[in-house]
C-alpha cells in the first residue's frame, strides 16, 4: 500500500507542492458537510477533551522540555491526529470513516528519534475518550492517571524502533483558551479552529535511548485543537512557538505564512490569565537557514525581546508529512525554554 | 554382341557450345568420327580442346547442339533421357579420370554394379575380372580405402563387367603416376581386346595413344 | 581491421555468395535456437516477475504471518489486541470469488497499518479515494482484465478502479469490504507481521493463543508450486535450442569443410594461421550476432504468443495468477544474444579446431568414412549406455529435478542410440536385400546416416516429446473426463448469496426434488498446507459415484458416522498417508478411511460426514447445494429457481454446463503445451531440410556415377526422396517407444511430484499414427526441395563431377 496515497486520503498532504495549492498538508481544501468552528460555542470540559467527529481534523499535541540526570537537555513529543473522511458514517467497525495518525519523538542535542503510527477508527486500535481522559493508538497512550480529573495528571507512553519513553505530567495551573474563548482565528479570511492548551505541566519520567535509560524532569505543554478548514488556500505553512519563560509566564506565538503572514498568539501569566495577541503585538523574525532554526520573538507592548535557538537544529520529523518540531532555548530579556514547530518548508 | 565391322559410333558434323560468363564458347565445331566394332581409338588434344565433351556426347551424358550422332544404333540427337540412360546402362562402360566409384558400396558391389543394373551379372566373370585386375583381396573394401591405381582398376572392372560393346575412358591414367598409369592402361587395353570391345580413349599422353589402333587429334573443335 | 584481414575476410565471405543456402541455414539455425530459447525464457521471467509482484504487493511473500490454528479463527479484536500490545501487524482477508469461468482472488488489506509493514510493501493500489475504499459499498482495484472478468459479478455495488500495478487476477479491497464480499463475518485470514518489531513486546502466544506463525516459505509459494511447469518449459526450450544447434552445426561444419581449399590457398599465399582463424571466428561471431538479434525478436513474438496460454495454464493447474502481458527486460535480451554466441561457438569450435590442425598441403584422402562412422557410432553407443546407467541414479535422487534429469538422460541416450540402431538395421538389411538398386539404396542410405544423424536425432526428439506429452495430456484428458462424470452426478448446482437465501431455497426445493445435497466447506490447514474440508450427507450420490481410488471397507459408513475421513490423492501422496492413518483436523483427528481422485486442484482436501463437519465448523457458510432431480426436469427447475429467487444466471448451473466449463478450462490449460509441440516439430523439420540441403551439394559426386551408369535424374530424385522418407519413417517408429517411455516418466514420476496425482497411462494409437504421418509430412516437406533440385539438375552440373577436382 502506498503511503502517499494513504496520506493524500488522510488529507495531511505529502508535498510542499501540494501544500502550496491547498494550504499546508491539504488543510486548505473544501469542507462540505463538516462542522465549522462556532465563536458562540463555549468550551466545555471534560466533553471537549474527547473527539469531535463532525470536524474534519483534530489533534492532541503534547511537547515536553526535559532535563536529564546527566544534565543534558531533551525534548519529547506525543501527538495524535484524528482525520474524518466523512462527517457522517458508521460509529464502529471497519467502515467507520475516521483515520488516526500519531507521531512520537525524542530530541537530544545530537539526535532526533521519530516514530509514526496509523490506525483505523471504529475498531479500537486508536481513539480518544473524554472521561476518564484517554487517547491511544497501538501501545502509545496519553491518559488520565490514577483516576485524576480531566487533564490534571497524565501518563504518557510511546515507543519507536530506537527509543521509548514513559512520563508522568501533573498540571500546576488551569487549562487556557486561546483567541476568543477558544475560538482561534487562523487567517485573514476568517478560517478558525477551536483551540485550548494546558501549558502548566511539570513532568518526570524516563527516556529509553540507544545509549541507555535517562531519568528526566521538566515542563510540558498540551495543545488541543479541532477544525474543518483552518487554513486559507494560499497559506502554505506555519511557525508556532510554545515557550515556558523563566518568570512563570507562557507564550504561544504563531504565524501562518501566506501572501501576508497572519500572526496570532497568547501571553499567559503564571495564574493562567490569557492576553490574546494579534498581528501588531508580535514581531517574528527568522534567522538563517531553511527552515530557520533560530528566531527573534519580540512583544513590543510587553517589552519582551526574545531569542529562540533550537536545542538540536536537526529536528526534522521524517514522517509521512515532513515538518520540523523540536525543543528550543530562550534568551534575551527573559530566559526560558519551549518548543518550535515549523511546517511547509522544504525538508531533506 | 556386335560384329567386328559394324559401325559402333557414327558422328557427323557434331557441334557443342557452352554458355559461360564471357559468352558462348563453341567447343566442338563439326566433328566427324566413325568407329567400328572392336576398334580402339585414342582421342588426343590440348587441355580444353573438347576431348571430354566429345566423350560425354558419345556416352549419352550430354546432347550435341547439331549434327548426327548414332551410338550402337541409338540416335542420340533424338533419344529421350530414359533411352539414353538405358544405352549407358546396358551397352556402354565408362572410366573416368576421377574413378568416380560409388563410395557407399564395396569393391565387389562397385565391380558388379553396372552389370547388375543392366541385368547381365555373371559372378564368375566378375571374379575372373577381379583376379585379372588384381583386386581379389580387396573385394570387401570401400573405395576410400583404396589407392588411386586400385580405384581406377575397380572403375575399369566396373566398365567391363557387363561386357558392354563400347567402353569410353576419359584420361583414365590422368590421376595416376606414370608407372601405375602405364600398368593400368595396359591392363585395360588387354582386357578390352580380349573382349573385342570398342574403346574410345581420351588422353593427352602420346605414349598411351600409341597403344591404340588408331589415333585422332582434336583441335579447334575438329578432329584431324 | 587491417587491410590484409579485410582481404582475407572477403576471400572467405565469397563462399557465402556461392552458397547462399548454407548462409540461410546457418542464420536460420542460430535464429531458431535463440528464438525458442529466449522466447521461453521471456515467458518464465514474466511469470516469475508476476509471482514476485504478487508476493511484494500482497504481503504474502516475504513477510511472516500469523494464521489461525485449524478450527480457530482470527478476528478484528485479535488484530486490535496485538496492535495495542505494540505488535506491528496488518490484517489481510483472502479468498476467491467466482467470476464467469474463472475465480478471481480477493485480497482485503488495511491501508493504515499496512504502511507500517516497511518499505518492502510496494504499491499494490494506485492512489485513490480512501473514503470510497473503506466505506460500503467499497472500491476495488483490479487490472483491466480482472475488471472485465468481474463486470457481470454481483459485488454489492462495489466500484472497480482499473489499474496497472495491481497483481493479475486479483481484486484488492479494504479488509472490511473483503469480509463482506467473502461472507467472512469478522474473521481475518491472517495478520502480516512487520519485519522490524519494537523490542520488549509481550509474546504473541499470550495475546492470540490460537494463532500460529507461518514462515513465508512454509506457505504455498507460487514460485515453488509452479517450478515444475517452468522446468518443463525450460526443458522444451533447451530441446529446441539443441535442435537449432544441430542445424547450425551442420551448416558451419560444411562451410568450414568447403573452405579448406581457400584457407589452404590463403595460407600458401602467406596469411598466418592465427589471422585466418581470427577472421573465421569473427565472421562466425558476426553472423551469430545478426541471427541472434533476429532470434531475440522472434523469441519476443513467440513469448507474446505463448504468454496468454501460459497464464491460462498456470491459473488452471496451480491457481496462480500471472498476467498475460509481457515486459521487455534488458537482461533477457543480453542472455538471448549470449546464448546465440555460445551456440555458434559450440557449433563452430570443431570447424575451427580442424582448420587449425589442417596441414598446409593437402594430405591424401580423408579417413575412410566407413571406419570413421563406425568409430563415431561406437562412441555414441558408449555415451548412450553411460546415460542409461545414470537414469536410475537420477530417479533415485528423487524430486522434480531428479525426474527431469532422468528424462533428459533417457531422451539423450535414445537420441544418441538412434544412428547406432538405424545403422545396425541398415547393415542387417544390406546383407539381405537382393536387387542391385536396392542394395545401393540401402548402402547409400547407411552412408547418408552420418550426415543426417543430427537432423534425425532432432526429429526423433521432437516426435518423442510430442508422443510423450501428447500421451500424458491424453491420459489426463481421459481420466479427467471420467472423473468429471463420477464427480458431477447431481443435475443442478445452486449457489445462494446469503445463508437466509440458501435456507429459503432449500425449503422451496425440498418438495419437488429427489434430494438436496449440501456442499459446505471450510478452509483449514491440512498437514501444514492450506486446504479445504467438505461436509457431505450420506447419500447414494456419493456412495455410488464418488471417484474413490482406494478405501477401507465401510468407508462411507465411517464418514457418515463421523469416525473416518476421506482425503484427496494430493494430500494422500504429499503427506505419505496410508489408509487408517490418523489425520489431524480442526476439532480432533480422524483415521483416513479412503482416498479419492481430485484432478485440477493443487491443494489438499478432505471430506467429513455432515454432522461431523457442522460440529467442527459451525460458522462455515452454508450456501452451496447440489440438487438431484430427474434430468429432464433440470432445465425448467433451474429457470424456476432463477426467477423465484432473482438469482443471477451464474448461481444455478446444470451438470452439462459445469462439465463443459471444466473441459474448456482443461483444454486451455494444455494449449501452451500443444503450441510448443508444434514449434518443436517445426524446428526439427527445418533441421532436416537444412541437413538435406547441405548434403545435396556433397551428394553429386556420389550420385553422378550412378547417373552415368544409366539412371535418369528423375529416378535418382525419387530415390533420394524415398530415402528421406524411409529415414524419417524409421525415426518415427523408433520414437514411439521413446515417447511412450517419456509419457510413463511424466505420468508416474513428474506428475506425482508436481501435482500430487498419478494417472493411468492411456496409449492412443490415433495420436501415434497422426504423429507418424506428421513425421512423414515433415520429411516430405524437407526432402521435396532437394529432390526437385536434383531432378532438374543439368547434365553439365553432373558432368563437372567427372572433371572437377573434388
């Protein structure tokens, strides 16, 4: 079976060329029959931790900045994507029109381990349940631990051919909604998604790497997003930052690249209060290279001038849909660490 | 058997030409020849003078272009292929320079071959002939196992075995060394004379020609 | 090339201008040899590529699989359980659908997990619409021919997308769609294991205890199954190649022989021997390349013509799917040219060696032919004896290759002995015959033997192969027809689409027919091979007619009572079972009560009593039935059934239709064999013609004295033709026992190894007479031209013999 065919069908589009026509990974194509994000619909938990089958795409996206007992910086990623081939259809069995894809990665300063899984909905191989929260595909899982409520305490597991990890994440703050109560606009044409995060995780656990096991601890950030047409057709990719600043604040900043870059973000204080950011609030300037693995991120209104530098510049996700995703170090007016995701660039 | 004076070969004004790459070449140009029973005639001439052609015409192997040719009463100008074959088979013995034995048959079978074809096989005579030709010990051999002189003696035996009234010999010693050739020729002549057979001997050897009753010379397509 | 070499070459090449026929023969020999060889190689390569493609794309070739133990099943839940435990598996559902006269393989795959099996899985399905693929009514991918074959089949609304990179005769669908099409419920045929699994996974046995790991080589591998067929084709090709070489050999040998004088002259004029040899070798290589190229082109045509037949044969005999098309492979072209060069080299080697050894000055006469021939014959007889001695050793070695090697030994020995035997017969005849012409005829025929023996050996091999294969196919046909009569006793066969429909049909039929006999079956592993188990009710239809080969007393009672099982001959022979042996079956072993013949089916099979069957296979689909009804009522009842249940035409077949269909498939299966037979005979005819034509020019010195001694040319020509006919006739007579021996080997050794069944040999006098006539016709066709030329030869040409130096 041709992976490319599967992926075209999965609407995660394989090539930048295809992305240029239909937005990155086909996210700009038509949405007939699918549900559309509604600004009047408030977020509700635990319901919205679970899947929204009427929407075309959805993801559960956890990134962790870790420090090992060996003193080195590490990053870990656990991502589950849901793709609906049809807004309606069977709820169970092989004919269920839901397809799942997952990516897991561990980044070290000198290595980047990646794994990818696919699964069909309706048979139990992959899925998400809102309460008690559980997301899984094969033996990878992201789920509430010890009867914890909502997303408060998660156990995270994944493995690839040359790595594995098992982490525990405990939330030290509330979930936060981006945009207008979780209605996040992604383009000048009004394309939008429902988007919330839990950026306040403290993480401990163990990484199994080719050179042996490392005990790690650090910070993690969970993104939840669902939509049916988040990109304009002309938008070819995005740059997305999720930064833990040393002063306790969290910064989400992103731009969707198109004819005009569309910039948005959230500055979250240590108590979980959000200040939505718009185009003029954020200045994102790439450094050298494609994709650029160093950036400057300025929030003039906050007096923040940050430099962002990849822990490992070679953090390309060599998955069916290639992109760049890895841990970064933050310097400038305040220190910190975080994750950078860049899509729609030509990758080797 | 023919009487001694009957005309065995009668040729009048025979012509024969062959087509070659350079045009038609007239080989015989009005040859007259008459042979009586029991006569031996030597035909001499230069290489390419048409000696062999004349012999082939007399033997019914080929047909003259013009003129009259009667051999042993058969008009060879008009005879059909079948009649000419019958004449060769029944009444003419031939000896060639190349011996031309039948390679698949033994000496004995070769000796008797034509006589048997003609229906005149006489085992006693073949045996006597073989003895006279010095072939008695070679009867079971195949032509390839014989020397040239031996092969030619078989060919002579084959020609004489059926006691034909006419024997035609084309350079019978041409492929043999002088001593062997002389011996073979002498043997042939003595046997021919014993049988009272008419002989036409084509040769370029004057020594051999001298052994015959008569000698004619072929030159420029005519006999002299 | 130096100027001198060019000069030498032109002197040598002038030979061909004078003897164009020889050139034609030389080229024809190499071309035919190359054509048949490379044609068959192309066919083989295409078939192998098809197997490889199938193996790659279906994931059934290289990868290990988990399959259910006999009597158990694998379901989607097992797939999920393994995936959740970390095992990288992908489910497949395999089966066959009836489509017109044939059956189309259905392959259900799961596209999402299939991507994780590794890169070895090529593109089985072109890009398409995943939603349409996985959701009912589904979307299937098939090549054009398969799509056409499926046109009239009820697939529940499935749309078929034609594509080129789908395995032949295969419909690729989603696993869920395949379960529906094949009425499998939630069952899976197997779970394919990715070659690289994560470390530290819990053992499979703890998750799906009912599954067994099947190594790739442990399952029915089409390449292994069909090896015998390809070996068969290759043997035919080699035979043809050798026959072609015979032609080349005689032409090359003669050309060298006749140019001895030129070579001598050239050397006398100061051309070094090495240069002469070099030019001769280069000339031969050039001719081989030209003829080889033509041969490869011709071979391509042969292959293209044979391929559909081969595909039919493979599908008919082995159930293997091979496309009827042909792809050009550069390696194949090169190997064809290499074979042409090698063949020409073998054929020319003797001539080159003899030219090299030839003294500069002509030395006397050659060896006496009689002695040389006798010596050659003794050598051939010794070689034949050695080959005959090797034959039992090959048989003892066993296996298919042993069988074929034994056949090769036997055929070669028979070929080598042919001139020896003919020579002995002619020698004996020579001592007996009376007339002088007859004696000469016999003696001369005997002498001709050495020159014609290669062509006659070729003719003999072709005839023997024809008789052998013809007898085998004929025996098969006779047996198969008889077997069909026994096996197809019921008047009607009805296939329902669903179990409900089947039950309704049973109820409807019950009052109006003599009996309804269920034909229910389930797939099962029998002695480690995938096979099928049938359940039958106790009925005279079976007791009186079933083609039992051997059975214990009361075998049908044992089957009816569930205390015995019948097995087909394939299983019986392959597993080396004996009556009374215990056979492991799902739900418990049973003793083998009897063996029945089961032709045209490569897989093992067993028959249980219906009670026993339904107990062991409660979920087996109960769709198919045989109906006993007075035969005059059958057609009307069939129509009534179709109307009453809106059944498609194909769902109800009467006995005559099924028989006709089976026989048609049978004939198609052996079409390629028939084609190869004709080709081989044709090549042998050409060998004979070329042999005669090359001999014709050498014949004149032998015939001229006979002509001079008083035979007409016409008569000589008639005798020459008669000689050819006599030799061909004698060769045909000789070929009969050889061919029958070959048939015996095919039936008793090769078939048992290849198919698992042994057939009684039926000698067909008709076939033998027909082939005898074919041999004479071949000889007549081959001998006519040389004879005609002799009859029309001018006296001048004959007279030249008396003057020319030989």
